[in-house]
C-alpha cells in the first residue's frame, strides 16, 4: 500500500511549524538552545506555534507555554490529573492533546488556556499517545490497541478506526506511538516496541509496513515530517534520526545525538532548529526533579 503514497501533499499537514519570515528564522539563532521546565513537570509532548512552545505534563496533564525567545514560561492550563502527551496546534490556535492512560483527547484555547472539548476514546487498557492534524481531522494513536481515533476539527463526535494488515500489536507493550501525514494523504505511524514504520490508509484502516532498508527504529517515539524528510525521535537511545521517504520506503539519511539529551521523546521545529523535551524516563520522578528542553540543528 505504501507504494501508492507517492504524491506529495501541497502542504505538510499535522506538523506544528511556523512559516517564519527570513528575519524571524534568522533571529532564532539568538534564542536559547536549552531552557528549563518547572521542577517535577515530567514533559513528553511538544507543539510550537509562532514563538511559543507548549509542553504537557505526564504528572497531572497541565499545559506549560514557553517563549522560545527567552525560555521563560507559565502554566497555561491546569490538568485533569491524567497525562498530557503528544500535542499539536491548529490554525485556529487550538491545542490538541493526547491523554495517555486517561484514554481521551482534550482541546484547549492557546490564548486563554480554556478547555474547549474532551473526547473519551477508551476507559480500559488504553494509552492515547500522539496526534497529527489533517485538513479535516485530528488523528490519535493508542499504544495499547490496533486502532486510530479520528476527531473532526469541527469538534463533532469521534470515530474509532480499526487497523488491519501488517501491523501486529503486542499486548501490554508500547506499540503505536508517533504519527504524521504520509505523502499522498495517508498516515505514517511508528511502532515503538518493534521499531517498525507503517503506512495507514485512513479510509480502510489497512496498514503496510514501510521498508526501512535494514534499519530498525528502536524506541521510536515522536515523528516530524517536512516534505520527504521524516525525523524520528528514538527516546532511550538519545537520538533523532532523519529518513528520506520515497515510493519504495524510507532510507536513513542522518542521525544526531547530543550530550544534553536525557531521553527526549517528541520533536517540533522552528527556524533551523529542532526542539526536544527531555522526559528523563530513566530518572525516578519527584516534585523536585529538573527537566529541560534542548534545541539542536537539524541532522
């Protein structure tokens, strides 16, 4: 099926990028390349809109908004007590958030922090992990189930899309994680526990494994697509890899590590940089545990 994903989208949908003017993009080189989040925050997801970056808390689901120009920020919204994981900002300045073990998705107004909508997908054996936006919908992965959840951008009721084909879900493992749009209106998802990449037909739910030319995306987490370039965060490997997509699959183009990485999970872009929050999964969390966000040049 993935061979049919060959027509490049006119716009990269579901990637929270700012089409900055050259002066703004050039100015980003003066922005801090590392900044702190509140102690005990336990970040996972990131979304960028304008010069503002948003981070969810795994601890209680609160949302933090930081200014990329200074690294300073504030709590935008208090959480429901369950996690806030993957997130994206749409054209209406709404923040779409995956709710992890809460089995839900939430939508916030980025200007006021007001909660606009909640969608309950599942109540048991669920881990709603990441989200991508298309022209009409928000699509969410569930790391425990062979499904995707589709929520119309109009905030109408959601639907559950059962996945068939090559994907095989391992019970109890972290399966589907990051998600982006594909090259022809389809979707691409990474399976963390197997290191495999799949194309998904959003109409039928059929999945097809994408040929990685012998590579394995071990610990694959957040995804970011820019044209034919697909960035994959490999969290516990402290690495972000860049793959080039084609009709025949995806080939490794470059990799990047950084001494400041401490289990980065997701990625968003601004100017020439990639921004990644350090989730520090291997560090036992306490209310005083420190967390940072790291900016690197694209690999």
